[in-house]
């Protein structure tokens, strides 16, 4: 069985991989096949890829400068010449603002997705593995954070730190990590009493190695699923902070702030608030669909086939 | 022959001070190096707990334990884990679900400070009767018997002198059980290993061991040689009950 005589697909699906690289790639490829069979998840993935593409190529795609004001041309309806999605109260092109706003949305999502789950993973696994006093202290701190309504806590943080997109991200992250810590701790508690952890302890492995190499890989999949499902909530929280004037500041084309501006004349000029609303809806839905699909792929309980 | 394991007056407890469970009550036994010693009894009799106490997985114990001439304290050092290794009961639970056979064995070898990891992984797989084709498989691509072979390979990785076997075949099909037991016998001869084997199956113990301790409710009620066990010469009623319960199977093993 030489490599030349096999197609790439056969090589990846081989029951007897011959190298570390092949085994790893095969595992990824099988996950991809499962994900691809889920049409809804693929639709979600397509929207997210589109969003990323739009954000990267915003300067090329946007027909106008998102900050260019033209008061003589304000509140144009949908389908106006040169402004497909109309213009807002200052005569700025809504489509261009949506396209540039994709960058801000992605920025928020990426930063929160980097901070909250990692903090949660650290706190949760350490708490679950160490047990005893460490567990009690860390979990009570988590409880305190969980006891506050999320948006109110984020509001308090932003009010203390000052309005702005970075502080909004920080505030959302600070309120978003406790559920991840809980999840990671619950997973750790079931994992740490299992035989394979005992087995590696009997090889003389220390707690650091056990947590990073043996517990994290099993926690991460459920965290990834949870993150993608939470993305919608994070985007909405960011939009909510923007809407309240505590997130992105004008004239930045953040979608929540755009809704907030359009709210004043929503009855007469409905598209000004509706278009960014639809964008938020589409992206939130996309993350939810992808999260559902990823859960099917990554859940270790289902991967035994 | 020197003594591989010497245990005197071992008590093991579970739980905290309010709700203490006395799992093993003053157990005393010794195992010669190169011998196979069985621990038999019904479930909950404390036989696996003794293994846990030896390996340091059961933290609350008192008494004297001496392994390969070294008295055991509260902590086990790396040298201990190079001498003593354990094979767990359930091969479906004892392998990390996200690690390939190669990862499991390489990591173990790295922890024990070996350098020529590639060759050793191949050698270990050959030792337990798995070819190189299995090296990059994940546990879900292996059968129960193959998984247990991988678990045995992992236990053999540091070249231990003593192997603790916690019901190594009870989770497996009957046909596979015999294969694994024979593999363990061959490995013992090859690597000059000392076995302590926990089982509820007297037939398995009669097949594998030279002597056995019978346990009930955390106490060792009797230690007897396998010849006596096969001949039905026991001093204790409970042992007699156990023997009667599996009499025909012990006899068939004896006839082999």
C-alpha cells in the first residue's frame, strides 16, 4: 500500500494510520465529514466565513466611506441610487457602515472568545482538580459573579472603567467567564476520578501535566461548543452596551450603536434600525447553528463509533 | 528468594472523620519476588483497596508496607513508579479517549526519562502482541482485549519489577480473557515480574497464582496455596463457600 496508489481521502480514512501526522489529520477529517453532513451547521459556518471575508475586505467592498456625512441626502429609503440599504440620519451609507461594523463585531467576538473561556477553563479545572479550600474559594467567587445580572454587571464595569469598545469587551468577558468555570469544573470532577487519570498519576505525572495534557483536551470540546452557542449572547450584549451608549462610541459603525441611532425614527424610517438588527440576527443565528453542529462533532460521548 | 511486597497490619480508610469507612482491616501478607499472589473475595471486600493503598491512590492508611525492600511513606517517588505499575480493571476507562496508543506510550516513556522512545514504543507493542499497525489508533478504534493489551504495555513501559493487576480480565469476553491471562503469564516469564492479582474469579486465580488471600469485609480470612485450594483443603468456611460456588471451574483449570 504505497501512498501514491491511494487517494488523499483513502489515506485519511485508513484504519491503520502509519504516522502521528496521519492519525491526527484523520481525526480532523472525520470531524469535518460529520460537520459537513449537518446542513444547518454548514449554513452557519458559511455565514461566519462570509462575515470574516467581509470584515477583512471591508475597504474593497464598502461602496462609500462609512463616516462620510451628507445631510442633504439623509434617511434615503432602501434601493436608492448608490445606497442600496439607504442612508441614516446623517446621510451615511448604511451598507458601508454594516460592512465596516463587521470588523467591530468580529473584534468583540474574538476578544471575548479569547478571554472568557480561557479564564473559565483555568479557574474551573484548577478548582475541580485541586478540591478542598482552593475549590471552595474559587467557586464562591464564581458564585458572586453569577449572582449578578449579566448586563447590569457589565454596565457597572463600563461605568467604572469608562465607555469604549475595549472596556465593553473587558466588561462582557468579566461577566461571561463564570459559566465556563462551572462547566470546566463539572467536567474535571468526572474526569479526575477516572482510571486514565489514575494511570498517568501512577507514571509519576504531576498535577500541572495532568491538568494541561489530560484534562484540558477533554474540557475544551464542550467549552468550544458553549462558546459558539454563547457568541450570539455576546454579540447581543455588545450591541446592547452600544445601544445604551456605553460600548462603541459614535461615529463608530457598531451595529448596536446603529440601532440605537435609528431608534428615534423607527416608525417613519424603519430600515435605519432594521438593517443592523438583521445583521446581528444573522450572525447570532449563524453562531448558534454552528455551535449545534460542533456539539455533534466534538462530544466525546458520541465519538465512540 | 527475596520478598517483593511485605505488608503488615495494613488499615485503609475512606471518607472524612465524620463518616469513616474502614475498608481494609489489619491485612498482613507477603509476596516473594517472581511469584504471583492472588487476592480474592466478593465485591466490596477491600481487595482492590489494598492495591490502591500500595500505589498511593488511597491516601488514608496506616500500617507497614515494604515494596522491593523500601518502606513506603505518605508519598511515592518516581523510583517507586519505576518499580511498581498497575493494570486497571476496565480497559474502556483506563485509556484517555483522545490519545492515540502512540501518545499514551510515548508520554509514559518520556515521564520515565527514556530517550529512544520510538524504538521502545514498537518494542512494547510487540511485547503485548500488537503489531505496529495499532500504534496510531485511538482507543475507540480498538476492541476491549486490544485496549487491555495497550494498558499492559503502558504498565510495562518503565520496566517494572512488580505488576499490580486489578481484575485485568473481568471486563472482557471469556474468549479474550484467556488470551490476556496467557499474555500475562508469558510476560511474567519473560520479564521476571512479580504479580499481585485481584480477582473475584477463583478459576482465574487458580490459573495464574501460586498463593492467594481470601478476603471478606475488609479482612483477610485465610491465606492458602493454590495446591490446597485445588484440593479443597481450607481452614475457613467462607473459603469453602467460595470454592463450592466455583468448584467445577477451578477443577477444570486444575485439569488443564
